C-alpha cells in the first residue's frame, strides 16, 4: 500500500499474495522492487514505476522459492536477488541462490512495458540455519561489485561483475 500524504489517497500494489519480505528503491526513485515470502507456494519479484504506481515488470519464481533480499544498480540496468528455497528432508532447511537480472524494454505486444531477464543464477554456499543465511544485498556505485552479508560480520561475500 502506498499512501500519498498530499492527496490522502491509498494505492494498492496488488501483484503479491504473500508477505512482502524485501524491497528496494532505485537511486533515482523511479523504480520500486518488491519480493515476497512464498508462504503460499508461489512468489514473484515485481518492479513498479513509482511516479504512476503501475507494474512495470514481474518475474514469477518456482514454488517454495521466496525473496530474501533485492538490489538495483544505480543506473537501473541490473537487479540482483537473494532467493531462499525451502526443502524438507527430516526437518525444514533452506538453500540460497543469487539471481542477477537485466531490465529490458518490451515491445507493444507484451502485457507489461518492461521485463526482468535472468542473466545469472548461482547457489550460495551457506549454513541452512538462520545464522548462516544471507539477508542483505547491495551494488557498489558503478555496479561492478555486489555484496551480501549474514547475521555474523564474518559472513561477507563479494561478487565482481564483468
């Protein structure tokens, strides 16, 4: 829900059916990215135009995959996500993945004006308990590096982007 303080109106960003677990605002405040928990078996990453509060792009995730963290590069060309996958052996466990997307402009035949095209996906090595999981993600100023960290300071991971 977005509440406009000037008009006192609420706008509902209704793409998600689960709890929003991550959000990121672009540096120029043109885009808002949201991701949800997948507690009801489906999840998505949605990209919104902030000035008109309309959906720009949506990337559905497979069942049992939820969004933990999101980031957008300062030039609005790349989106990164940490995705949690729930799996059950004898007790519930988690795997985490880093996903990297590029923002694309769709032609007029597409239902949405933009797209999130998957460029890269990698499982992140981590412990499956809450203290071993990563929960923060950010690009550096020129989108040449990506950083994530977990609960412990020692849980830092850097990726170089070429």
